[in-house]
C-alpha cells in the first residue's frame, strides 16, 4: 500500500514573510503586530498564525506579497561591521554595503563576527541557505589567520588535536603555515563546521591571540579579488558549484 504524501502544515506568518524574501523574520513579526498583514483578506496579529505560503493570499499594507526570484550574493565583508540587519547598539552592519542596490531582502548565510572579514554569502533562498549551513553537508570554509606568535610544531599539533571550550569541541579539518615573520605568522585553517568564534576560541585556548581573520573561500567558491566592502551576485556556475558541494 502506497504511503500517503506528507501534509504541508505551514509556518507562522512572520516566518512565511521571511521565506518569501519579503523581510526578515523579526521585521515580519513587527508588521504583523502592527496590523499591517492580511491573510486571505483577514488582518492577523499573531506572528505564529499558521499559514501555507503556497495556498494563502498574503498582503502587507494592502499589497500582495509574492515570492521573490532567488538572489545569492557574495560580499567581501570589512572589519568593524556586524552581521545583522539591525543592531541594538547602533553599530554599522553589513547592510551598509547593500544600500542603493535595489535588492530584495537577503539574509547572511552564517556569520562573521565584527572583527572578522572576507567572504560572506547573502541570499533570499532559505532552502539553499539551510543546505549550506547543515552540519551534515560538511561544506569546508577556509580562513587566513594572522596570529601573535610564530607557528611552531607544538602550536600546530595543538590546533590539529582540537580543544574543548565551554563544553564545546573545537576542531579543524586542516591547518598549515602560509608565512612567518619575527613576531607573527599567517595560518590557513579549514573548518567543516563553524561554532561561535570557533577559530578565535580555539587559538585562545592554546595561548594564542588572533590578530586578523579573513574567510577566503566556502567550498570551491573563492573570494578572489572582490574589493573590500563590494558585493556581486553569484554566477549560475558558482551557484551550481556550491549546490554540488552541499
């Protein structure tokens, strides 16, 4: 006997607005609570109101909301910007780099902390983002990391062995020395998972400070010569490359 097809149960309306690429989930919650959202002609005030995006008629301020065409961007994130749309402390965010480009709502795929820089993906395709972020996909991410000491064999062995910090295991896929000076060194570190401040915490546990941290690739997608603070869409070939990786 054939099994029944799974029943689509829908999601909260704020999440649906985010999945459609209209706004962030937090912004969707604010719109709903302000009474600006209608589902099938009725105003809803509960951000968790169950809604089927494929079946419902959704309007914001009387205008229909439809799914945006998929957009995936590459940003060379500068230091000093936080990876969020709205920061309660009033700090500059990565969205400063997108001003005036007329883009639909896009969200970062993963994070880079304020002091880190380099390759960051942004997209309105939540399914694609989830595939890249799923730990089971093991998409490698490569970083160039400047440290405040020479990279002796003891340090490299400690990095390869990994550490436990605050109850979390912090491991790397690989590490190698790129170049060394008298007082600092540059390492290439590859992760296939990414915990909060993963590399900084791992190095700190080994008595080493991180001076600079630059993500240079995700899977086979390299940052290349994209200028600092610049953004560009992925080519179809680049998008396909990431999809094969994940």
